[in-house]
DNA sequence: CGCAAGGATGTAATCGATTCCATGCGCTCA
DNA sequence: TGAGCGCATGGAATCGATTACATCCTTGCG
C-alpha cells in the first residue's frame, strides 16, 4: 500500500509537505497542494491510521463494552452509540461481555491495549481491579445503564423509579395483590435498584414483597424460565410476574406457556425494557421503556467531552410505563390509580419508533 | 503509560531483550526473563498494540460490515463472528451499514484505513468501486449471507432453495393458492434469490407468481408494512404473505393487525430468517431458519485461512423450514406433501453444529 | 536599498514496538 | 591450546506518520 513517502516522491515534495496538505496546514502553496492531491489520487493513497495513532497518541476510537449483544436493548444502545460517535468523528469497537465478568475484563484489556481514546461500559459486576486501575490511570470512561458505586465516573442512565411506581399502581388498580419479581444479578446496579424500587412501590400500597416472590435471575432468558417455574410451583403462586429485563420476560413467557397457562388470565406479566417485539407477542407485553437512543447519544457526548478535556456530568433520563395487555385489561385511558403517590401519571403514548 | 523502554530500564536490559521475553523468543536467559517479567509486573506494563501493528503490519483485527445491526439475524451473526474470532486470537470491529451503500462504504474505508487484517462483508448493494478496489488490491475478504456476483471472493451463506420448496409444499398442502412475496432489494443476492426460489417452487405446483404479488421491500420493517398494505388493498388479496426477512415480517404483522385481520384465519404469514421472538408472536410464525451461528463461524475460519495464506473455499449450508401456526394448522408431523418434486424432504433435524 | 517579517519547504527527531546484525563469551572438539 | 560454534545480548534500523526547527525566498517598509 502506498505510503506518504511514495506520495512525496510522486509529487516531488517532502513528506512534511504531504503531511501538511493532508492535515490542511495553511502554510502550503497552492501549487504544491495541487501536486500532492494529484499524487494522492493517482496512487490511491490512504493515510495509515495505525502510524498516525502512534505518533499523535489518539486513535479516534471509542470502546463500548456491553453486557449482552443479543439483548435488543443493548443492540439499540450500541446502534445509537455508533451513530453519535460517527457524527463526532469517532469509530466504535464493541465488546460483548455476555454478562460474564471474565469476558468483560478480556474486552477492557483488549481495548486498552489498542489505546482507544475512551471507554463506555455497562458493567457486568462490581468492577474488576483492571477496570478500577484504568479509571485511576485516567482512562476517559463513562458508565451507561449500569454503574459501579464509589467510582468517580460519570453515569448515563435511565431512572425507573417513577415508572415502576406507575406500574405498581397499574397492577394494583387491576386488582393484583400478589406480585413477584425476577431480579437481575445483585452485582449490577440495575439488578438491585429495580427490586428496591418495586418493593418500595409495593409498600406504598401496603403490599409486601416476600422473599419467595423474589427470584434470582441473571438477565438471560433461561433464568427467567427457571425462576418463573419456581414461582408457579409455589403453594400460592403470584398473580403477576415482573421481569426486570426483556430476555427474562421472554423466558417467563416460555415457562408460563409450557404449563399451558394463559397471560394475563392465569398470570400477568410485565417487563423492564421495552422492545419492538413486545407489541407482537401474545399478548402484547406491558413494559417500562427506556429512552435508549437518547442514552446512547448522551453517553457518547459525555465521553467525548471527557476525552477533549471538558468535565461531563452524569445524566439521568426518565423511563416510562407503556401499558399493553399482559397484565389484564385492554390498554385504554389512564383511569388514574387511586391511593398514594399520585405524582407522575402513567404515560401511555405509543412506542416511539423514530429517532429525534 | 509505561513503554518497553521503561521496562528495559527497570530490568536493566535492552529493549531488544524485553521484546524477546514478550514474544517468547527462546534465546533469553532465565535470569533476564525473570527480571523483565518482574519489571513488567511492577510497572503494570501493557504492550502498545498500535506500535506493534505498525511494525509487524498486522492488527489481529477483523472488520465486519453488516447490513443492519437491529436485525436479530445479523446480531446473532455478529455474535458468533466475534466468538470465533476471539477463539482464533482476533478482535472484531463491527460496522453497521443500515442497508445504506454510502454507510457501507464509509465503514469499509474506515476499516481499511485502520489496516484490519481482513474483511467480512454482507454487501448492501452490487459493490462500490471502493470495495472492488480493495479486493483487487488483495485485501483478504469473505462475503457472508449476501455476495457480489463476479467477484473472486469466497462466500459463506445458507441455501434456502430446498427450504423454500418445503415452505411452498406446506402452504399448498394447507390449501393456499394465492401466494405473495415481499422481496428484498434487487441489488442484494438474497433479495433476488429468494424471489426466484419462491417462483420456481410455485411453478412446480402449477402456481403462478403474478407481478402484483411481488412487493418491493428493503429488508426493513416499514417496507414490510407498506407492501402488505398494498397487498391487502388488491381486489383479490393474497392468501399468504411470505416476507423475505424477519423485519419485513414484523412490518407485515403490523399492517395486518392494523386492519383488524387475523393470522392465519384471514391471511397467512411466513418469513425468511427464524428468530427467538417468532415463537412468542401472536401467532407463532412459520419461518425458514438459517444456521446463523455456523455461518458466522465458518466465515471467520475462511477469512482467517485467507489471512494466514491458505485458500479457503466458499461454504454453503442448508436452511430449513420451521413450521409454526402462522400459515394455518397446528404445527405437527410433516405429512409429506403430495404432488411434484418429492426430492429434498422437509428437513426438520436440529440445526447442525459441526463444521466441514 | 537594506533589513525584518513571514510564508513555503525540507531535515530530522519522535512515537513504541520488532528484528537484523554484530559482539562477547563459554564450550566443545580436534 | 586454539578454532569454531552457538547462545545471550545490545545497538540500531525500521514501520508511516507528525511536527519542531532550520533554511531559503519573497515582500514590505523605513
């Protein structure tokens, strides 16, 4: 492949001049510029990003370590991250951790070795020494969706508190009293928060969240299936299962279907994370929707701010409830719930599909 | 960040020796090796992949340019590609072309600039000059799923011919006679092939595929919706809609639902590409399943073969029909179809997992 | 007319590795 | 005992860019 030297030779100038043309340095004569450009064209020269990165110590690349690519939520996140990064002149290398801390470490190490300019992480666990070291060493980093407490890194995430309250209000309004939850890994912030939010919302209605109604999942479909089977085997099974991510909801649906039970007649189902498919499942699933695209874009902006020397703040965007049929009752007018926290009315707008 | 020089200083040896230790060159005394390793440890040294790549002219990175990340089929493909690549010591940079030739070019250019060792592409169109140049210049390349005719590049793909025949047999057996298809872009091989296969299979049953029953889609959900609406507006609407990818099937389902029609009672639906969600839609969708994971792995192996100097062959794996309820009739025993081409009985075996 | 200012250009150092070549040393073997 | 071999090691070139510094030339102004 042609190098800058070849171009210089062909154009009859020095490599310095070629480099200046390539970087639009002002101090180049029109004549020289034209000759260089011609040479570039005729040789089909393309700048070697590797050499350039070595010299400038910038790769114009962002690393994104995601918990699970097969999860549509993260896929959408990845997509918006790439789009925004591209708009800002960066490329993105995606690492799929598959909810495994060891894989997460593998990718972080790999990305660091490649000298990416900054790292976007949705941590699978409480943070390995490797990641903490990277933060300490000053690697620009931003957490998305999940984060690691006590680490000085901006966090871009959705706040589901109000939406979970709306969900509980909705469920309570439909007459449900025995509500169960499929939790995510305790090592993840989202895993914990969602359970806490759910429990508190229940308390507000004088309801309890007994231990047997808390199933330990891992954000994967199989665990949703397993936990749901456990619920169904209980002497007094719950009336509602709330899966804290979309894959576990899918697993729950599997398990329920396998027993020959119907949703929502025999048992209701709700999920955290809304995805296009939820409109088409049988029945359509009531879910808490995150502003995924917005999150991805905000995360990239924060990271790039950090890379370019500014000091970004954490960003928290609200999630919202999308009511469908999986909890009983056709989706229709709010019928604002009765008792306690009447703040934040349930939003029922259709699922957004376009992007801003 | 510590460099090899720092390590050399700390260990009291030359950089050459450090490099030898790092690359396990045999000619290093146990003593020197130990001192280097200790220095590496104490400095937390990590090899700079950028510098290394510049010198060795290898990045140990594969580029994957995919037509659409939001399509679960491609997501799964990407995942398996990354897994196999990792197993072989390569990283993967994914570029999402979003079915847009310009974006595809952007990514190819970017990846080439980054001097990736090889490129995996599922082309969005007939091939831009850029891509053809790259091939001519000797960039190791492999096409996955789709390909560009006339270009000397190995292709790893699924053959849906037999499965499409099985599908038509199934539909015919259910009494359907007016079958329509939502085609993909004519610029893609898969877009054309699937229509051709469908038409021929229909012919075998003495059926015709009239122009009005061929809708032009673009592999995105919106086009599936639009085309399906067109079909439903016809004086004589089809009895079956066959969407040639899963997103267009989703769009078709949308459109059908929006008219208040039922699947399969009012109109049947089938799709190319099977995805986990099809089990849970209402009704579960009959689809042609590709051995996606296997395709991804085979593609990586072929590409790495090519990179390491061997000369890989193209690989074609069979797709298979998965019957569900969306075409009528509960899914049950094959009930081998009656009339013509009795060859290639519907394959219902589990997905093959072994490699050639 | 002479000198300073500043534009255009080239030379060479540099980034962090890898690797060829030369050197020094200890051994073996004739 | 000395020639020769091979191992361990260091020096220095190299990959392809960027960029500080030096140099030369052209202008403008006093």
